[in-house]
C-alpha cells in the first residue's frame, strides 16, 4: 500500500487550511461619519500604524516613505492613498495631495465615507493653492455623498 499520495494530500489540505491572519485597522479618528473597518494584511497594517506615528511625531517624510512602501505592496489600496494624501497636505505639496486623494477615490468603489473624506482633502488642497472655485466644487461633490 502506497501512502505517499495520502501524505501529499494531507500536506496540501493543511496548507489550504492555514490562512494568513489579517489585522483590523480602524479608520482615522477625524472621520465625519463611521467608516467600515477594513481588514489589512499584517504588513500593510504595520506600515500604516508606523506612518501615522511618524506623521504625528512631525516626520512627514518618513510617513510618506512608509506609505509608498505599502503602495508598492498594494497599489490599489484606497486607504494607503488617502493616508499619503494627508501626509502630502502636511508637507504642503498641494498637487500631490490632490492627486493621491483622487487615486484613493478611484479605488474606493462604493465606500462613500472614504470618498467623502477624499473630496474634503481635495478641497483643502485646492483652497491652499488659491483655487476657491475648485475647492467649492470638491466640497459640493463631498456633500453629494452624504
């Protein structure tokens, strides 16, 4: 009796049964209304946590580098793009802040809370550049999502 196929089958089933653990990362505290909790991979959750800590301690360049590393791992993650938009606002890089928020919106699908915050970030960036009409249009787009 050959037990080799049975052993291979057991190993394959064991590999399928062990899925990676995912961490739940709550939305930033400044959310105007509750966002759904997302499950992030451990690597992304750690990078976002470290980026927020760097940003809070006045190190926006380090925060941006951490978020960009996360985007190399998950380039379609709307929360990473939104966090990078916030960091770019802190760095007074208005054009990049708007661009990152727009990218976040493009990947946010049906998450109106995330899209609402993105439009607010876009409005701040436009206002800072002196584009009052563009800022108003962005705020109007945000209000339509409520």
